[in-house]
């Protein structure tokens, strides 16, 4: 459970234990201003009060992971399935079965930056724009815990807390840092940031460039990113902050491969017999790629209304322009997102039964112009279609914590939303639009039987209309919008997390999601011998996601160096994450009660961490997934795997650290992930072989 590394933190762990005694377990929220200014231990204590699955990844783990992508940063968080796709810095992320239909991008999870939406108005998130080295910590709220941020998604929410000038400079000074990394497949990254802070103002500017020749043929990529933040403390406790993100990403797409399979009806299992560095030939012939440019500007004003309540006002504008040659055509889209939110955060008095209140109103609009051209060797041929898609959401949400007794809390939440989706054919002037109203309640019960122990039960509802990419998908253009119905789910969860001294932390949860109209992705061949598939989306009437999540941190030893006559304190810690899931259809006319595709029934990992107080550290890790199927019929079996890794860092002085890392230590062929329900047998996306990297971190 690398998301909770505090067990081996010596005096900090002891202080955390003291802070987590029963009277403080029900700690009031003292973060009534910018979340970015809260220290990590306070943030951890706060989110662990929630009656559901939560995790926090701190800055130390972000840095040790390399922060190349979300898989690096969130490895070890229970409930998360993270599998790399065929290009660097992209991953397939699913929380408790969310977004199983996503063959790129992120759906079914609300992504926030500093507590406010980064996810678009339609529910789609483009993660390529994010440089994760700009983060201070990451908070994961699984399932119904997204309600605390006004979310309404099956998977929950990921809240990314950004760094400010205070993180680099402290007060009354300036500071800078540089990260340099180089590794296999001509991969490199340079990240430089500088910050300033004084009593009333802070600023930060970060720029980065990363590139790779790619493990597979036709998989090279390069990215440039800029992040800027400016904060100002105003009179009467008010604060104002503005942020800006720019990203440009150019990625060659190698496509999916076909395994060597026996003749039907025998199942296809020999997925390792492929050339794992090859590319799908039609992708090479058509110059398949993603060329993305992204801009985001956001502002936030925090206004204290009283010593125990704050009103936060937020607004953002984002724009992306993407050109994507594929085997079936060239997609060109421009997407703009506008959103605004007002949020009230209040805390009750020490003797009040009404504890924390989070309530807000959010408005969001997304507008997409999507054109499809005939494929012509990576160039645009004749215009085949042009559609405008629009998504509008207006929502009110509230989450109230009520103290029922000294050891018991009740959480009541709800989100009421109006949604609009429309699609206009610019070539024929045909228009189709639809409206949705939804109300999603949530209920949570927390019990603290003893100090540092938290037992909880919860039930929550989620409601997710289709994203714009789905209603304008080539395979859905001939059908009415009403035929792709919103996905609805009830999630029931029970859990127990706690800490025993400084030796042991655990996080155990059991959940059951009952879904109606789950949206799935079907990739169909338009005609025999086409050589490509057309993506489309449809509903399945009923499905069920069930699972058990376990995260464990165990301090194995302390003072190893002193026992050998060496100076300094050190520690050795074991972290374990296990997930056992069963996601299946329910009485489906085509799939019956089959297991859902692209989800291993067992997955997880284990890590052994050594840390010395002089800054030297080492980590050995193993991750695994069990066998699973790539399609709903169960005829495309994918073998599981176990991968091993090593990493180490040396703090040479207060300014300079060097790191080394080896991934896939045994150089195993493996299937990283798959294209679900592809009927042309191009569904294997091979994972990278042994990968070495070396890094340097310099502060000045």
C-alpha cells in the first residue's frame, strides 16, 4: 500500500498516531483556505475520516516513482487497475471497473486539480496534459467518495494537489530545481521549475520536455508542457490564485497486434508468440498518430464567511485541438470546456452534532467540432463527416457529516443534476438532442471502536451520460442519442482501516456495484477484409462489479545500520496490495453471465522499501495480473504475468540526488493491456521489455 508510506516515518509516525487518537479522529477541517497549503499528515488524517475507500500518495512517493505517468504515481493504491497502453506516459486506469470501455483517455472517474474539475463537462479526461512532477500529493476517493467533490462517477475521484512557490522557496525566498532522466528506447525527460514566496505572494513556473523512440515500431513520442501558478493573500483572510497549463503531445500509434491462435472454436491463448516490438501494418501505412495541443486557465477565490466557514469561487476555460490519423480515417477535433463552481465548506463547533459540510453548485459546458476525413497515408482525404457535439451540466451537491455519538458519525450526501447532450450534422443540418435529470443520494456510517481504527458502511448512486466522444463516434452516428442511455449504478461498500503503533497500517474494503445500462465499447469490422475496425458504443442492460481490496504497510525493521556499527537511523518496510474482483454481465442476450473483458480477476503488487535518514533509499517491487479475456464471449484469452523492478536513490548532498531504476527486470514478454471486444483479432498491446533509466535531481 505505497499510497500510505507513513508507517516507517519514525517520529512523524508516532506524531501521526498521537494525532489519530479517538478525540482527534473526528478532527474538524482546518483547511478552510487553499488545500495546497495543508501539510501531508493533516491532509491524510482528514481524508481518512471519510466513510469509504480513500488513499493519499505523498510527495516523497511521487518523486521516487519517477512520475512519468499515473501508473508510476498511483502504483500500490487499492482498487486501481493501471495498465500501460502502447505509448509512453499513457495508461488505462479503472477504479472498481469504471471506464472499462476506454481504449484511450479516462472515463468513469472525476479528475480534479486542487479540488476543482479538470475532467471535461461531458466526463472525459485527457491525462496527457499533466506533468505529475508538478504535484504535491494525490488523493484518491474511490466510488461514492467522489460526492465530497460533487462527483457522480462509478469510479470516484482523483484529486491532484499542485505545488506552489512555497514548496520550492519557503517564505521570503526563491528556489529552483531540475530533473533530468535518460533511459532505454532513447527516452529522456528534462523538467525545470522555479518558485518564489513571501508573506503575501507566491509564484511557480515549470517547463518540461520528454521524448522517446518507443519500444515498438512506430511508437515514438515527444511532449512539451508548461505549468504556472500565482497566489496572493488578500485582506480579511481572502486568497486569490490563478493557474495555467499548456501541453503539446505528438505520438505515433503502433496499434494492436494479433496473437497466434488455433482454429476456432478453440480459445486463443498463445499471446506471447507475437513479435512484441512490431506495429499493426495498417497503422504504419496510414501514419496513425495523435497530435494534441492543450490549454487551460483557471482561477480561484477563497472568501472566509466566518471562523468556521469559507466560500470558494472557481472558474476555468480549457481548449484542445487534436489531429489523429487512424487506419479507418483521419479524425480532427477541437474541444472547448468552460466551467464555474461555488463551494461552501463549513465546520461545526466542537460540541455541535453538525460536523463538516461540503456543498456547491457547478455549471459546465463542452463544445466539440469533430471532422472525419478519408485515410490517405496519414494525410487528409475527402471529408466524410462533420459533427458538432455539445454537453451541458448544471448540478447541486451537498455532503453533511453528523456526529451521532462519541464514536459514530453519519454522512448524508446528494447530487441533483440536469444534463444536456446534442449532436448536429454539419453536412446535412440534422440535429439530435436529449435531456436528463438525475438525483444521486449517498449514505455513510463511520464507527471508531478504538483509537486509530475506522469501520464504515456506505451506499451511493451514480449517473453518467455518454461523453461527446461516444455520441459522435463513427459507429454511433446512424443511431439516435436516446439509444445510448446514461449508465446508472448503486454501490454498496464496507471497510476497515487502521494503524497499530508505528508497525502496521491496513486498508480493507469489500464492495458490490449493481449497474444498469453500463456503456461498453464494441469495435466492428465494417466489411469483410476491411483491415480495420470502427469504434462504437452500446449499453448492456445489467452488469455487476464486485471486489475485495486490501492494502497493507508493515514496518519490518528499524536501526539496521546501527546494528552494523554504522551511523544514522534507517528502516525496512513491506507494502502489499491485493485486489480480487468479479465483474460480469447479468442475463445478457449475447454474453449471458460471462465475465466482462479486459479485467484480470486478481491483480496487485508487493514492494520492499529501504530508507536511510541520509537520503539513500532502495525499492524492490513485483506486480502481477491473472489471466483474463479480451472479449465478452470469452474466446480471446490473455495470459497473466508477474513483473519485477528495482530502484534506488543516493542523496549526495543537500542539493543533488541521483536515481537508477530497472523495470521488467527479467525481460519478460507480456501483454500490457488489450483492445476490448475487437472482432478482427487485433487486440494485443504488448508491454515494454526490460527498461533501464537513470535520473538526476538538483536543487538550488
